[in-house]
C-alpha cells in the first residue's frame, strides 16, 4: 500500500504538535501472560483501522501541515521487566524525555511493563494525533487483536468536521461571536505583519530546554469496586454526576491545601469528548476530538459540599445544553494556522533556551519581542488557565477478557501543563476507577506545586467525597 495524505491538520492539532509537554498516555493493566509476539503482530496491523498511528506530518510550500499515512512506519514497542506496581509511571517519565519527530513519525509508541502474571501496556502519544478516549479505544483494539489475530478491521478515517461546523455557523453568529470574529481577524493581521516561522531544529531546541527544567510525575488515587459503587450512589442521591463531584472536590481541596482557603472563586475548564456530541456520532475514531466548557464558579462555604456540587453541576449542564464545548475549538480554527503553531509552544518555552543552544539567538529574539502578538496571546492564555484541570474519560464499557488476558483497570495521564498546577486524569473500567494527579517537577526553581501538596489534596478530596482514604 503506498503512502497517502490523510488530511490537513486543523489548528487544534497544530497548537499541540510543537509543544514539548503535549503528550498523552493511557495504560492498561492486564492480568495473565501477554504474548509478546502476538502483541507485536497486533501493533503491525492496528494501522489498518487507525491510520494516524502510522503517520507523519508533511509541510508544503505554504506551510500547510498534512497528516500522511506511511505504511513503512512501524509502531515501536519497548519491553521492560516489571518490578513494581507503579513502574509504568517511571516508564512514562522516561518517554517524556524523548521527543517525537513529527516529520518522520510515528507520533505514538508503546511500552510493555512485563511479568508473566501482570503487565501494563502503555500507549504514549503526541496529543496532536489523539486524545485520551482515542488511546483507550486503541488499547482495547490492540488487546482484541492480540487475542484474536483473525479479526478484520474496517478503516476509520480521522474526521475533520470542526472547520465544516465553523463554516456552517458563520451565517448565524450572534453579536458577541461576530465581535469575537472581528478581534480574531485583527489578531491575524498583526501576526501576518510580523510572523515568526519555526522548524524542526527550533522544536528540538525548546524540547531539550523543557526536559532540562521539567520532569513528569503523578500522584495516584485508586478506588476499589466498593468505593466506586459508593461514590456513584452518593452522586446519584444528590442528583449530580461523578465528574461534577470530582471537579468540585479537587478544586476545593486545592484551595484548602495550596491557597489556604483564601480563594473560593474557581475557574473550571472541563474537556469533553466530541465523538458523541455530533450528528451522526463518530464512534471510536482515533484522532483528537476534544472540546471544553469553561465557567467561573464560587464555592459557598456556608453550604454543604454536596449543595455546592449541585450548583456546579447545574452550571456545567447549562453550558453543555448550549453546546459550549464547540466554542473554543471553533474560535481556534479562525486563527492563522502559523500563529496557532506557536501560542502554547515557542511563545511559552523559547525563553527557557540556554545561551549555548544553536538556535538561542533566534528563539531569544522571538521571546523578547513583547510587541509580537503571539507573545501577548501566550500571556493571556496562561492568565486564563485554571488551577485544576479535570479530564475524565468516564466509565468505559470494555470487555473484561481478551483470550487468556483480563483487563483489570486503566490509568489515564493527560498532557501535563507547566502553567496548570495539577491536571487530573480519571477513567473507569470494570468497576475500577483510577485517578492520576499529574504535574511537572521543576528543576532549579520554585515548583508550581509539590508532591507533598498533591498527596494532601488527594486526602482532602477523598474526605469531601465521603470516602475513606487508605
């Protein structure tokens, strides 16, 4: 099969492609012996269904970026001997130090933390090609194919519906959205008057600076089946979702521990999978399909925790009913694509590059140009970020058995944010809910948050949720 262009990258993908910390992982813990040769065969076939897994990026003469499916690209599998229950965290930390080369591919790789009785299969990917839901679907498909090599897949082409949705709605924009469109056009003109263009060596330079300063880590929360059931019942009794309860619990716990109870006003940003929210639904296609709702919420200490959760839940529900999860993605698609390339990458990390770096002069000149609209937007972007970002894949209805293998639980580690103190990843499978509190340790300067603080946040969150921490 020859290589072929899949489609253009949209801005929501381009903004992550050059960002050093924009990597996402999902981990499947498997009981039973994982047949390594069968797993390798499954990885060789999985692009039949999910072509982005064996893709690279091409740039044309107009700096348009294209996903290109290349059948010569093999999906890497590294096998590590399993020596502890949490070794998979060490493996993810190691993967963060190895940059993806988008122009060679692939933009995903795998680690099997192996023992003959229990293993973790880690899927580690660049966020431009997928989100957490896509990785969970992918691991399910890999386990199915490992157990049964006779499965025949239909190819699921990654959608590009967002620009189409944007063009459909342009004719019926409200006054506020038309005003926003005016300002975006003005931003584009300013950028086009003084653009900065970057290449692979520039990216590798900021990637090196990033890994010298930041080290990935996570604090785990694991719920037993009984705790998961109890939490579900408490939420049902209070008329709220588990996601709303978790969002409130972690935000309030952060306020208690880090801000010493001084700030009851919260900025809540919740990512949402868009596959089920378009008509017709897009199924389990492998690509990046995430929108978000964004709201301000003031916690009332005179009311009970669950009353506050109910208030937050109503606010979130109202946003969803207005389909606000599409707005931020649509606004981003209106930006000049080369500006989208730099806002959460070069504009944030160029200043971290050392004087010894080969591209120091270019990157330092860009970072020091306070008149450049990209630097201005990056600052506003950082100021608008929440203290806690909760990304919840929900309860996944996956099979438990795959041949002789049993899927016990999954872990989700969303892209960490150096400007967001804690990024939460939650996923439930087979009545086991797991939560990761993801952050970056900072080398040589004051950390945004410490492991000790995160462990206290974990304990406080359990208490708010009326669960015993053990």
